[in-house]
């Protein structure tokens, strides 16, 4: 348990940040999972392009907020684009 008032405040702040980060990371994973489920259904090229751009935007925003590392975002976007190309070919 924190002893000083500053330590108590830091505990409150870190708890709030942890809850916010977990929710945002979960939402990001849900977005990526939705794209993967769409790829299982063999969608049209236009629909796949639209959803991939939405996922890429979400990944870029998460990387900008330091929710995930920028290299992780780039790697994920690359893998999803590769999957889309293979599925919609």
C-alpha cells in the first residue's frame, strides 16, 4: 500500500490508465479478429479493401497512442494485407 499522498495519487492514476488501456487493446483485437473472420467467408475485393483500411487505421492510431509498438502495428498490417491478397486473389 502507498504511504504518501503522492504515491496514493499515482496508484489511482495507474489503475485508471490500466483499465483504459485494457479496454482499448481489447477493442483493437476485436477489430482485427473481425477482419480475420471476414477473410474466412471469402468476401468481395471491395469489402475486404474497406475493412483492411479500417483495421490499418485502428492499428496506426493505437501505435500513435503507444498502446502497441509501432513495429507491431506494421507487422500486423503486413500480415493482414498478405492474407487479403491470398484470399481475394
